[in-house]
């Protein structure tokens, strides 16, 4: 099993201290209380950065990811509302990961040619699913984009780094930062507006339905990675395949999901 984030509090007394820090910070805005909250939850940043780094090239420094994630933690602490009764760790993990991914996007670490390949495969999945009324086989996708199955596997490997962060891309309702719904928005507590909450709940059902209609292996990889917290290497051990093959399966699954959410909106906008 993957490493869990380092335990943040060790006793009921510690929990009481953290609760009092939350109360002090939210009622008075005391900077000292805020700093102590940041220190208490700092292990979450390292945990999330490690999860993200597991699917990135070795050239991406995990220490840089941690520094990006700290901004997400601070944002989470500032915006969290303890009285709602939600667990801060769940709320913060989404914010931390979002901050890391936003920074990765801003430095444009994925070559444009790779992004173009990802969009091409995504469009192929969308077109074939509409025509076949089922998930297309790899051979069918390869034929659609004019490559061999071996070449498709190479493309999936190349765009696997895009796939790692793809579930935090917009899955409906517009572009990032302009009212779009992301998977991160589906975490409890991240949506306060009743209308937005209804849209998120509806998106959850659509997403669940899309995953359930996937082939078993793709569905299993998504479940183990996003819900059980396993790394790609650990999933490879479960499925008895290489980590690179798991990367390909994960990427293929993400592209299928994105094609079901994003492509119809593109088509209607044309």
C-alpha cells in the first residue's frame, strides 16, 4: 500500500489544540495561529507532491512541487470553513494538488507536440464512441489516427505525463478559471453556491457513469489510483504488468473520460 500522509495529530489533546487554532484564526485572523496551522498540515503537501511526482519525468524536482503545493495549503487554510463540519485534509488535498498542477501548466512543461497528440487521440475516442456506441479498441483508434497499434502505444507513453494531471482539467461548464467544473471541485466543501453544488452533483453522476462504462482494466486502474491511493508502480504489481503499461492504460482512460466531457462542448461551440 502507498505511504499515507504523516500523521498530523497524535492525541486527543493535539486535536483540541488544532481545533483551538482554527477557532482563533477564523475569529481573529491571528497570524501566529495561521502559521501553526500551516506547520501542522505541512506533511499533506509532501504527500500530495509525492503522488503527483510519481507520474512525472525525473527532471521535475519534487522539492519544486512541494513549494508549489504550499501555496495551495495556505489557500485552503484561508478559505476553509470549520463550522461546515467537513474534514480539512480532504479539502486541502484538492487545493494543494490544484496549486501544483496550475504551476506545472504555467511553466508549460509538456511540449506542444505532445499536447497536440493528446488532443488527436482524444478526438478519435470521441468520434469512434459516437459511431460505435461502445469503447473503441486500440486497433480502431490507431486506424482512425492513421498509425499502427505499436505507434499508438508509443504515443500513449509520450502523452502519459499529460494524463497524470488530466483529471484536474475542466470536465464541464467552461474553461479553467471561468466557471468550469473540475474533478477537484467535486470534493466536499469546495462548492458553496447551491446551483453550483447541484451542477457538481450532476457531474459526479455523469463521471461515475462514464467510468462504469469503461473496460474493466481501465476502470480498475482509475479506481486504484484515484480512490485507493496506489501509485502506478503498485498498480502494475496488482495487474502483473509493467509500470509503463499502467501509465498507458491510465492515459487511455483519462483521454476517454475527457472525450466524453469536453468534446461535445467543443462541437456545440463550433
